[in-house]
C-alpha cells in the first residue's frame, strides 16, 4: 500500500513501517504513492510482512500523465499560467484496493516521524499556507514560501504545489504554524515572508515555534526541540564570524596545506601576536596594513597605515583586541573603482556538510576612484567598499533593479504590512528610494550579472572567478567544521514523533544558517577572503537589495523543508516516545550504519542500508527545493576536499560515494534505472 519499490534487503519496507492510523476513508492512495503498485490482490499489499529476500518487487508503473493542479485561488492560477511542469492530481483515478486492505494502507506513515495526523488541527491557519509536493511518491510535503510581492520578483515555479483536495486526501487540515523572532534587528524580508506563508509570531518563551530566528541557540536549547523545529544559527559558528577566530582557523589550515589554503591575506591577531607583526613590518617596510576590530561590522574601527607607525599608535594597537592584515594594494577595479563581493552562502547541515550559494549577491563599489599611495590612506570612501561608509557620499547611486520581473502569486503590495525599514547597516525607506534616480549601469551597487557582463566586455573569465570563489567558500567552512560540529553534537537531538525506531546517520538536523562571505579580487583574478558575516543584514537600501534578500529568505525557508504540524499533537507524540525510551521499551532514533568509514568508500548502492538511503533521499529532495540557490558541496568532484577534513565523517562519505556512483542521475526520468535499482518512484524531475 506504500507504492514504493522494495530495495535490496527490504530497505523501503523498513523506511515506511506502520504507525498509528491517521487517515480517513477518503484518503487518496495515489497521493500516498499507491499509483506505483499494480494492485492485483492481497499478495502485493502484504509484501512488507515477508522476509526481505522473499518480498515481491513489482515493476514500476508508468509515471501517470501529469497535469497542472487546480488551486482554487485565482491569483495562483494567474501566476502559474504557462508552466509546463505538472504533477499527479488527487482528481485522477486511483487504483482500487481490496476493502480489507484499506485500513492497512491508512496505517502507513508517509515517512517515519511524520504522518498526516501530525498536521491535523482544529486551529486551521487563516493565512496563505501552501504545501509543496515531494519529488517522490510516498514522501511528505513541505511548506512552500512564496516571494513577498513588494520585492517585485518574478513568480516562483508553482508546478508542484498541492491543491486543497490533495491536501485533504493526505489527512491534513493545515494547522496554524508559528515563528519566534528574538533579535535586535527585525528584518521585514524575514517577517513578511513568514507571515505571507501563514505563520504567526509567538514570544520567545513559547515552545510552539517551527522557526526560531535569533541569537545562537545553546546546545541545551536544541536538545529540547521537537523533530520539526529549526534555528537559524549553528551553535559555535562564531568560529567563522569572529575575525580573530576565523583567521586562526584559516592560518591553522594554511600551516598544514600551505598552497591550498592561501586564501586569506596574511595577518596577525592583536595583542597576542604583536611581536610577530612587528617583525613582519621591519622585514617588509613597504607593505601597507589594515586593522579591524574582531567583532564589528559596517566598517567601524577600520584603519589603514604603512609599516612605519608612531609609537603611541602602536601601543594602542597592542592594548586593543583586533586583527591586522596586509592590505591588498592591487585590487581588480571596475571603471577605476575598487569593489568587493558579498556572496550569500547557505549551510543546511555541517554533518554532513551541505552548502549552497545564492545566484545573486552584491557587488559593492567605493565612491572615489582608486589610487594607492600613503597620502590617500585616510580616504575611506576610496579604500573601503562598505555601504555604511559610502552611502553618505555625494556620488553614491542606488541600484533601482532593472532586473525585477513583476509580482508573484500574491495580491497587491498593500495586502501586506507596511514596510518600516530597520537599519543595522543603514537603510533607506521606500519614500526615499522612490525619489532617488540612478542609472543601474552607473550605480554604486551592482548585481553579479552586471559584473559578469562587465568582465566579459573586458575579456575576463567570470566563470573561472566564481569557481575560485566557491573553492574558497568550501575550504573556509571546512576550516571551522570541527569546532562547529562538536558544539552542535553537544546539543544532539534524538526526539521523534514516531512510536517505532528510526535509523539515521546523524541526529536530527535542527539548524541552518545564512552567511555573508565578503571577497576581494586582485588584478590577477585571484579572490581573497576578507571575512564571514554570520549576521548578514537583510534590510533594504535599494530596490535591488529588497528583491535579492526577499528571494533569498523565501528560498532558504523552502529549502530546509519545514513540515506542517500541530504543536500540541507533536508534543504529545514526543512525550509518549520519551516515556517509552525512559522505560527502556524502545529507542526511537537509532544512529545506524551499514558500513565503516573505510568500507563506505568502495560500497555499492545495493549494500546501503536504511540510514544511508534516508540521508541520500533527504539530500536529493532538499536540492530539488533550491530555488535560486546552487549546491556547491557535495557535488561531482567534491571528493577532492576530503583531505581537508580533520575527521572523516561517515555522513560526508556516504554522500561522496553516492555522487561517485551517479548522484542525482539515479533519480532521473530513465525508467530502466529506476526499475533496476528499486529506487522510490519519482513523480517530478523539476527543481523549484
């Protein structure tokens, strides 16, 4: 009744083990994957009860003819009009099963730990919550986050959205979902995206939130999460965000891999490395230097100087914490102006490491033409590219975003709350934005596409530059990976809402994080890491900012795969699971492995067990929700980076081996591949 092929060793029958029934008599078995099985009699339904070697494996049925779902909302129809991708619908005729087996099919979980009953609630949402269908039959839907219409972005791909009839056929009545914001900067890009998806806000002392957006969670906080809650920071990511700790991590790796980790300007942490810095200045009297506070942003406290400095200034430097680095005096220029890049990087997991980069970023230009001389070092708008430094310059010009495509599926902008811009990096309100005039080609903040066009006109290989930047991003994250994973493991969460054991490679994934990587490019097209911002600003200083950041937030929330659930139902289920665990009757979450870190490197697909397949499916599904993000790790060729991990983690090796054996192509529309390997039946091959 699950509709999933039985993989070797009965993997899928264990993944879809029975749980308490939560479906009514109107349950549509096609939505649960029943369309993948030729239902000719009880023998097909009872395959799970047989020994793994005796289970009958049905040949996969032809993927049903797909059609665009009916949503019942005129604005969604208009926005989705013209889309060619289609899905199976609950309105299609479903295979008929013997009445005696209907109850057995209802009792099956879509995925262990989640079933339709967890999303059944008397308190239905009044908002615009929409569910995104899985790319696999029999896998659960997740919440879809659309773009706030005010950002003027192109409509999203709505081809995999479930309509109301399909949601109801899965035993789901959409519950009210909640978020918690506990931060000094409440970005409208975050708040409006959540509210537009039907979420309501709760206080920090409420446990009902599905998303916690705030300071770094302590390990004990993560241990108290239910399996569906997420926090927007990893504990320990200060190893990336603090300039002194970032430098120590990079320079530690550089001592071990001097050629591969030459990715950051040479520097020193003050005051402890003052003596070494003094020696470097004496040895290189012509070098220029830049000093930065260890934990500041927006250009605060930055100072440039030569190797010869007054004794009084030297004493002050020795008394205050900061870092000092060699200044890059030969940067690549745009029309004579210095620039740097802000790249938005999303990490959905550190164990295994999964990294995405946003398709758009910020190209931030200085507002004075560049010249390198000791006399010009005090000109901050020449040498610093920070928006906070340059925004007050008379020649600063906004990017009015000629790349905007129009509104998404929502109604008019007036339907959402007012845009009250907040400023940690200095914002310009909507009224001022509308009054300013600037030609995008002459703006002080470019898009990556504008940079690509400019470099192409100069005969510079943009693709080569971006591949080098992606290399720097991956190496930087690996440098801090040991500390972040160790801290995250201190808060390892084993909570489930399932009455039966679940095998996974790692504990529950409780965190995600968006980083702002700042990169400078020299005149030899070599990128250099400047810093990593773990609290990047999502406020809007221009229409372009608003579109890029709003799209990013919605894409990330969709990417992490939040499942609809009623807090009270889940809390009760989790307490029941905890009680059984304390009584010793079960351990609901089992860290299971079918191989060792040595044997997995040569493993075949057929030797993978339940835990390995679960990780692979979750990784593929996540990538199919990527929006404007691109996964840069793991991917083909990423095995090169294995040498840089201080500890070979089993989860990374599983995904590395999966990619070596074909990766996503194993879930391609090739029926022969699906039939040969007994993989679950994909119902969509299109990422959204």
